[in-house]
């Protein structure tokens, strides 16, 4: 590409008053005049925040990206965007995913950037940045922050998935406050995001499988020197991507999405993968449905032994060869000719990767489980679909009919779940309404609702749970999620009553409410007005425009992109 045609030259290549202003105010930062000589300007989109502890090392990581950018002859400029901390943000970080994506999109388009490095880590920081960048479609590469070191408690390895076990143990009276405090001290021992195959790790694997990061990006632990080197190499790579004009849309083909779906199945990735991948596809203009996600994952077995589906942690995965070793095993199933960020094909990037530990990464002919990926359910209880992750579910509940125990919303659930008089037994199905995108704006991760205390005390460890909400990527259980249409949007879920019979048949891909069509229609007619819309602000915008989970819960007017051209230039 002719560097004189770089986008940034529309700012810094100008003469007269405008060029003076663009350059002079940048030079106050100590930038030398030769930096404006037509070299690629690389934006480093940083989600550093002390309120996003998983990304708290990103200022240092950005310095390593800058080294690579300088080394390859580019000029790096770091800028902040809204950072979404999963643990602290209320009501849920997911409410702000689309808002952050708007921030990213507009910040990239409005500024004199030729290419972008996205620094992503904690769960929502990856999809929000990728979604926003897709809608601009400049050359873009992702650098993930990397997982934390594995946690330790009483000599045992622990990770975020253990939190659910600790919580149930405490509710059942098997773990006291002192023990919880000891576990808390050992959970998060270093920089980095959650150390299991939760949503953050799933997202890091997703970008590597899509081809928009360098190979090896997903598993290198945050404190490992190799993470800094990967950041530096990515900084150099983005300069080459700009020179080659290799944009996101050149990499993110339909085939790249199919590859990501298969890789996600093999690693036992988070259910949140479904919702984020659909949203990203919508931004880049690739047609993708939850049925596609089911279809392309159905013949891929589980070959990674990682919590919550297996036993090990991301640090172990790195020592075993990382995601490249997994992708190497999957090559016969993948579109090997897909282009990736470094200009290589998938085959070129991954054909030499090796596995160093068969306990952690196995082969497709000797899988840890034939059950992987997600099953897209259909039926009169979820006309637009719902999702279940079989590898996190209990085999004996995969086909189950029972009576519904219904909670109208999360407050109702919290108030009654431990009521000794709750009419529930282990064959019941727990149904939680009004936690979908509109009903509980943001669609919180409450779908793997805790079991009734009286059943926990009896030793019950799993029950079928159904909701229009999401589940943490670190969660597990026989949990039907993302029921669409959601209750607050007039979905059939809204009319389920205590005692109604429901059948879940994972193999048959069915979620059926045993109520006649006529009765469903009559009950829907008698429903009270649907959810109240917030009176103002972003939440109002969100509720008025958010789409169903089956479309990725993006805002309707954000689908697609507006490109990188600034249409009106007042200067
Ligand atoms: Fe940030 Fe788990 S809380 S990745």
C-alpha cells in the first residue's frame, strides 16, 4: 500500500492551519516532527482500569506493544475506552457491552488511526472491543491480557469454578467464614483474568481461532515474560497489517466463524461464546445462527481437559502447548486456508504446534468426552431457540420430564429458594423468568441458579434449570439458557406456571412445555403489561433497542458497520 494514502495523513499530512493544529497539540507530548512523516499510526485501545482487576496490568502490556510498533516503523498512540469489570459492575457488565462497543467504534473512527491493537482481558472487554472494531473495519489485532496463575487453597489448585462449589458448601453448612476467607486469599494470585475456561479464556481462544490474534495468544499466563513478547510481536505485526491493508473483514469470513465454533467445542468454552460470536458476526456482516453453532460443533469432541468441563487450568494448558496444540489436532476439521492476522493461513500457523501433555490435550480419536459444544434447543418454550452446554451438564438429566417450580424474577427466586416449604424435589425443573436482555437489562449470569438448600442438604448436586438469562463461563450444571423470546418480550416462558410439565431432551434438541397451544395463547392474552422501560439514559436506549439472545443481544441499530471514513469534516 502507498503509505502516502494512509488514513492518518488526512490529519497529519495536511498543510496550513488544520495540519498545524493536528501536529502541534500532539507535539506537546514530546513527539518529534518526523513521527508525522507518513508512518502508520497505530491506536492501542486500552481497557486498563483499577475497577477491572483482570486488566490492571494493561498499561505495562501497552508499553510492550509500543516497542513492537516502533520496531516495525509505526507510531503508537494509546487511548482508553470504557472498561468492563465483570466482578464489580452492577447490575451486570453485560449491560454495558454494547455501550463499550459504541465507545470503541467511535473512538477508532474519529481519530487519525491506520491500525488498532485491542487490549482485551476480562470477559466483556473482548467482545465489546472486537464488535466496535468490526464496525469500523481497519487493520486490527487483539492482544489478550492472559490468564492468572492457578489459585491455591490448602495445597489444592483452585479457580473461579470452585467459587460455585464453595458457595454451595457454605449454604449447606460445610464451609465456615474462616475457610471461605482462606479460599479467597488463594484464588487470585497474580495479574490476569480467570484461570479456567470461563468466558475470558473462551474469548481469548475465540480471537485466536478466528485468526485475529497471533497464534499462542490465548493461554500464556499474564505474568509470563512470553506475554510481553507476544504483545511486542503483535505491535510489529499490526504495522505490517496496515502496510498490507489486511482488515478485519479480510480475516473474518464465514469460514473463520465456523473454525471458531469448532475450536470452542473442542475446548469446552463458555456458553457466553454463543451470544458474543453472534453479535460479532452481526457487526462484520456474516450470517450466523445458533443452529449453525450447534451444527458445526456437533461432530467435535472435547479434547481439552480444562475446568469447568474438566480438571486443569489455563496455566496448565500453556505448558501443554496452548491453543496451537489443540488447533493442530483439529486441523482436519477446520478450514485450513483461512487467512489470519499475520498473513499466514490457519494451516501455516498451526501445523507445527505440538502437545506436551496428553492429560491436558488429547486427540479427536481419543477424546475426553464425545459431548462438547452447545446444543441449540427448540420447542414451544423457546421458539427462537435456547442453549445448553452438554459437557457441563449431568448425563442422567439430558432427557428429563418434570414439574416446573417457577420464579417470576430474580427477587422472587432469592426470597423463596431456601424456603423449607418450597414445593420442590430433585425431579423438579427450576424456571426463572425475566432475566433476559430486556427483562433484567443486561441479561445477568444467574441462569445456573443455586439449588434449594433443603435439596443440597440431601446431597442433590444438579437439577434442570431453565431461564432467559446467561450463566457464568465458570458455571456448570444442566442449565438451559438464553431462552428466546424472553419472558419480558412476550415469550412462552412468561406463561409457565408452577406444576406445568416440561420436557428437556438434549439429544432431540427439544424444550417442550406440556400445555396446549390454545391454553398458551389464552394465558398470553391474560398477561399483565410487559416489562417497564427505564425512563432515561443508556438503559432506556438499551431496553428499546436490544435484540433477542438468538441475535447476540446487540442493539438493533448497531448491527453492521459504518466503515472508517469520516463522512463530514468540519476542518
Ligand atoms: Fe475478569 Fe473472570 S472476573 S475474567
